[in-house]
C-alpha cells in the first residue's frame, strides 16, 4: 500500500517551473454492555490498527475502560491518565464502535487507515545541501558565524540586532516535535537537551540513547528546524534565532514519514512532563489534513490532541505550529481537501475549516504561523485566514518571486542537516521555528512569564504588517490570494511579523 503523497510536512517543494537553480526544497455514551461480554472474535486475516480512546482524566475510569478494551479485542500500548487518553491496538474491525458504547468512554477512533505497520512509502525530495566549497567561500562579518551572511531571515525579524543584547537563556528549552533531531551536529550539540528528548513514534516514550535521532533514510526536517531555532553562535556554520537556549528532539514521525495521533499525544505529554518552555510543531497530524468532528474517528483524534496540547500549556509550554502550505484560506466557508486520508487512498472532499480542523495548528491556544519571503510578503504557498493566523515569520519562497538582498543568494531558509551539513528548505515549517525562537527569547527575558503572557508579548511586540493588496505573487495579472483585516490583525500576517529585538528588550 503506497501513499500517493504525504502532505503532513510543513515544508514544500517548489516546482521546477519556478526556475530555482539555487535550491530544491520541501516547500511540504453511557451504555454499559461491552465490559460484560466475552472478548471479540477476530478473523485470522484481520489487520491491526491503532486507536485512541478518550475517557475522563484520572485512574478510576481508565482502569474500568482498560478491561473493556481487552474484551473488545484490543491491546493497550500505553495510557495517559493525566489527560484521559488510552492508546490501543486492535485487529477487530468493530473495535471503535464497540468501545464507544462502554460506560466512561467519551470518544474513540482509529488513528490511521493503513494497517500496522504502515506499508506506505513517501518520497519527500531533498533540501539543497551546501557543498564544502560553498561553505568555505562564504565570508562572515565580524561577530557572525560563517554562514550567517546567507541568512536573510535573521535581519527580517531583527534577530541579528537581538543577539547584540541577548542570545537567550540556557534555562529555556524548545522542543522540536518532528521527524527527529541529529544532536551530534556541531551547531546543535552545544545546546541540546537530552533529558527533554525522546522517541514517541509508537505512542509510548522510548528513552534509549539517541532514539530521538532520524535514521539515515528518514527526513532531515526536524534537524533543520532545530538549527533554525537554536544553532549555537559558536564560530561554526549558521546561527539560530535563539542561539543561547536549549533545544530538544521529540521524534513523532514514523519511518514512512507519518505523524499519527498517538505519537503526537505522547510528544506533547513528554514535553509537558520535562520542563519544556516552547514546542514547535511543523506538521499536521496524519492521515487527515482536516479532522471533521461529525466523523467519530476524526472527532476522537481532535479530542486526544487537544487534551495533550492543553496539558502541555497548563504545564508551562507555549505551543507554536505551522499554518500549512496549500495557499488555503483557513477562514473560508469551505475548502476542497484532495489529500485525505493520505496513508491509503485519498479522495476529494469539501470541508468547512471551522468544523474540520487541521491539528494541532487550529487547536485552541496554539500559535498559528504563516510564512513570508525575502521581500517580507506572504509566501506563495502559505495558508492564511483572518482569525486563524496569529503571526508571521520568514519561511522562504521562490527566488523568482522574492529575491533576497546580497550576499544571500537563496530565497529559502538555511538550516542544519544531519551529518554535520547545512542546507536550504522552505515552507511554513520554516516560519514556525522562527516564532518558536522568538518565544524562547521572550521567556528568557521574562523567566516567570506564563504561556499566556509569553503569547501576549509575542503578539504585542510583532511588527504590524498591512494586507498585501492586490496579492499577485507571480505577476500574471491574477490575484493569487485575498487578504482580509486591518494592519494590526489580518489574514496574511496575523498580528504582524515576529520581532526578536523587542523580545529581548521589552
């Protein structure tokens, strides 16, 4: 079974027609009956799926439901009693329907449409890697890391000026909930927080040393994001937005590149229990781009991830997420989603984005980030929407659309790559870590600030940016997206462009 294309990445590939010679990139009930029944019969050729079962938080309800899960033909993987989410596997095709009838179960649903283990294969393309010669010829200004002159995105949010005041505090940790982080990279190793790192792919924490790293065949996405946030200012390579803070890797993407609910829930809980101050979420939770609450399975997924993200915020974390790369207006009445479910056979469906949610991006309390290019306007691919987008930050764009000022040569975003390399990528995947870095600087400046206060400062300090109107990014005379709202809050830029200098001075 092959996935046509996994669209969970918040990095995107720029079509060749954009003539980008410099880069290839990711631009991507109360009835009580089941507990008294005998275990469900399962046919020998049934395929196992993974499920989340949501109950009232606490041990009492969970214990009762766990017994019912077994009688319904399920095997419990783990249970997050603090938020009332149970992760289970079952080959019983009626498992969810049966468990939903159990007293104490509030919702339950399959987290995927492909059997375990997933047989999907995903070709995500590759970032443009800087060659040794390109690295060697780059000239740095005084006080800069060697590759910093290629990072047009840092002055775009005044991070270069911020670093003259503060690099951020070692007491602040940003968790990269993603495809894994290569902590051996020379730009990441000095700032890596091992205690806050883990592999959550199965839905249960794997704390084996290095389990948070991506395998050689897996996406470099998480490593790139980690460098954008906290690459050390150490005379090597590039500089992160907050080069003095700690960064951790929470791996939630399986080898096929899918971010399933049980892994995402595990990631948020791990962050919550390990003192993380900010989480970065540059993905959507597979297999549904939008999760519709009138579907019992999708409703359960929304509920589980909502509980987990809220718990992380309750424990002190600011959750930051990418808005997505389809140039969707997330405030529109309807959107045609052609990509769900992306782990089996997707088909076109029309959804109302106010009722069918991109998670965790559209969840309450989450900071939703849109992308801008080197000219400071909305990236061609970036999703938008008045009342949905909270803030914007550099995510890159085609050089044909938004060309940076020299000495920078690529309109994409430079980041760290596994194996001690650096390279360019683009997407709202790259915008979100810029905001996560700024949030970390705010937390460094105001160490006792609650998540609510950090978010309030993040928005208040952002540089208000008026709508780009008309928005004709490719110059063909046709409007490519419509921005609604005022200068102080609109669908393209939210409250404005993130400001790192204000983060360390106000």
